[in-house]
């Protein structure tokens, strides 16, 4: 109540399973499923809009339809699905294959057509390409029941940056390339002028399939996933199955970025 009265406009909670057994096993905290539902109910009672975060990976993908139903039941305004990037305790073995992403994205597109929540994907930027191929709007409306959204495609370092608890500035929390620290340099200066951020806002610098892709300005691929797999944040996103029509396989993949 104090947060709401202070002006908080939305609260976000994590939900990674449709049951206590599945959610608690994923979060590794017994009882967290019950606490999550309590928070959701409290938010509803106070008319505080709710956003739910769900990790999309091999351990959650088969539970996704049931999670979507629960998200709907809780009156969620935004369902934020995070496509796993193997950093921290996440592992490459838990990633979906490109083919699994295509199938899951097609399902998400169909499910969201009739949902009361607005879908927001993180690190699954090729979902925009899937929507464009379906003839759907690949970008959400600027204003809607879920509030304001960005006017254009957002990606690591492009419309977004991350500041760690120690002040380090990175293009994303999933792309741990430190460009400076807010104790020493303005975050505005780093975002506008640092070479890493400038590179990430230039789609023509992308390499491999992403560099040849006609959807590169709309999508851009996961720069975080490219970095984890190759050491190069401008390389192709290995989670995407799409083969650009003009791609011959000769577009260079560069050595790892410094």
C-alpha cells in the first residue's frame, strides 16, 4: 500500500511454473509459489497492475500453456517471457533449440491474440520476425491497457542499458560487457558515446546470418546470446532458425570482441 501510495504504477513478480512443485523446483525456494500468489492477490485487491515474468527454457516450455492460463486468471496486464540466455546458473543444455523456438513462438503468437495480457519477450527478438511473417504487427502499440511501450525495437544497448548494484554499466544484464561505472562517468554519456553502445545500434555491423537478414533492423537478434556462444556480441543469434534468402554462408563471423 505504501508503494502504491508513493506512485508505483505496476508490480512485477516471477512465475516459472503452474504448480507449487514446478515453480518451487525451478526457483529453488520452497514456498515461493504460495508467496507469489499472495502477492498477486494483494496487488489485485489494491488495483495495482501486475506484470508476471516467466523464464522460457527446456524445463518450462511444456508447462507454458498452463502458466499462460494462470497468468490470465491472476488478471495480469503484461506477461514478460524471458528467453533463457546461458549466463549465471543457467546452462546451454537448458536452452531451446532454434526449431523449438519457432514452434513456441508460433504458439505464443496465437495464444496472445485472445489473451487479456500483453506479451513482452526479452532475449527472444526473433519473435518480431515471426509476427511479421504472420502478417501481425511486430511492435506493440505505443499506448494500451498495459501502459506505454517503446516506439521502436528495443535490444541490448539500443533503447536499454543495465546498471549493476556496484554501478557498472552494461548494454544488458545478460550482456556483461562493462563500458564504465556511474561513479566515474555519466550513464547518459556512456549510453550515447561508448563504442560498444554505438556498435549495438548499427544493424549493418551485424555478422553472419543476422548481418544478411532482411529483418535485422526489426529484430537484431540476441546480442547477449551471441556473446555467450561466440564471444562476439555482433555475431549471429544461434537460437534463430531463419535462413535469409540471400545468405550464402560466407558472411564473416568475426573473432571475439574485446
